[in-house]
């Protein structure tokens, strides 16, 4: 089973290099706090908030997955070069349209080809 790295609040980290490392790999969920049952609900996931991730041939974000508890509800796959290519950096960003039937606990995971799986802070969504 691969190790899953979880987000640590970078305001509590002293070393700038460590802040950069944590932030640029971590997925952040952006969505409304409530949704209507059975209707498409938009969830945006962005990898990195304050720092950008490299987009080199051997080091890039290759996928972003969205889970509702233990169930994968969406996934996007990326290739090297999608953020500009060798020696460029960017924030991988994807918007998923998901249908929720009951209250949800959303978690995103990003996969870095060099540093593995990174998991977001869970986000609760009330569904009515």
C-alpha cells in the first residue's frame, strides 16, 4: 500500500523549502458548502495554493482524484507538459461535475510522479 501524504498547515512550518514542498503537492478543494440531491454539483480541485509544481518530463502531477468518503467519484489524468513543459511550473486545476444524493465528505488526492500521493483536508457538503 503506498504512503499517502496528508496536508499540514504550512503556516506552522518554519522552513520555506518545506512549506513549498507541502503546498505544491497538496490538493485543495473549492466548492459550495451545500448541494441539491440528484443535481450536478461543481467541485474544483487545485494542486498547490501558494506554490506551483514543476512540469518536467520526470516530475509532474499525473492525476487528481475526488472521493466521497471511500468512493471515488471523479478522476482526471494529466501528462507531462500540460502546465507548460520542461522547466515550467503551474497549478494543476480541474473542475468535476458530480451528483450527490446525501451529505458528503469530499477528499481529493493528487499524484506526483516523483513524490507520490497527496491528500487534501476533507470538506463536508450538506445535501438537501
